[in-house]
């Protein structure tokens, strides 16, 4: 498992390894509760050609984009503002946002 720290300005803990094998129970509330990082991202599992990641964030994350990926966000708790080029989308707990490369 490897963490990425992009410096003092952005202390992100990013784990791109797949944490769970197929057909394994993933206890997301326990993972969230154990998180001590302000910005945490862990790849949980792979589904076909996609990966499912858990992000636990407090405060603002730096703006970036993924031009070659479809993206799906599901907010478990709290609220989440997704800044896009030219607009922002706000999501509350138990809501989702999907962006396709074709969009």
C-alpha cells in the first residue's frame, strides 16, 4: 500500500491498490470511522473495467479533472460540492452525480 503526499499544501492520503477481492464484504462505515486523514482516497474494489473508490474529505480539495474517465460520486453523509468548468453542482447525503466522458 502506498500513500501519496503532494506536499504540505495538499496532504492527501491516496491508496490506488485494490483493498478488497471480489465477493468480500466491505464495511464502509468502519473504514470511514477509522480514517484519520483530512483527505483520504482508497480504491476498494474493481468492477469490470472500473474501480470503486472511497473518498473521505474535510474542507476543500484542489480542483482537477479526469478527461478520460467516467465518474460517479455518491455522497454517504454531509454535503459535497463538485466544481466543473463553468458551474458547480451541490449534492446532499444519499445523492449522486455522474459525469460521462461523452457529456
